[in-house]
């Protein structure tokens, strides 16, 4: 599996999640978020763009934490930083270090 394919599938999964939240196909925002989360997780699982453990555990925790999906929650940008580091370095150690450093820095800067 090439990096280009992985990147395309990750962007496709993020787009499916964003589209599910943006299009008012259901009156409940919680149902739209849940459907988007399921769609994005299935895309990542089926395409194997991310390791299955990451897809199954981290994606729902980051996206569905306290019902927020915006960047006000420091977990979302920290997860994006970690995902970028993982994509370019393929190192578990550097992914953990970068993700935790970003999370702690964002939590320290939060009001």
C-alpha cells in the first residue's frame, strides 16, 4: 500500500465525516455526528489506511469525546499532529512523543 493511497483514503474518510455533519439530512446533530463517525471509521477499516487498532480506538475517542468535533478540544489538533508525524516518519515513538507534546502544549495554552 502506497503512502499516496493511504493519504487519499484518510482525506476521503475525513471528507465523509465532514459531509455527514455539514449536510442537514437529519434534525439531530448527534445522529449526524454518529453517522459521520461510523462512515469515516468504516472507510479507514476497509481501506486499511490506518492500522486497525488506531482506527478502532483512537478515532472514536478523539472525535466523539464529550460530543465535540471542533478544534476547541485540544485532542483533535493533537491527534492531527500525531497523524502527520506517523504518516511521514512511520515511527511509533515519534508519533507518541509528538502527539503527547502537542496535547500538553495545547492544554497549557487553553484558557
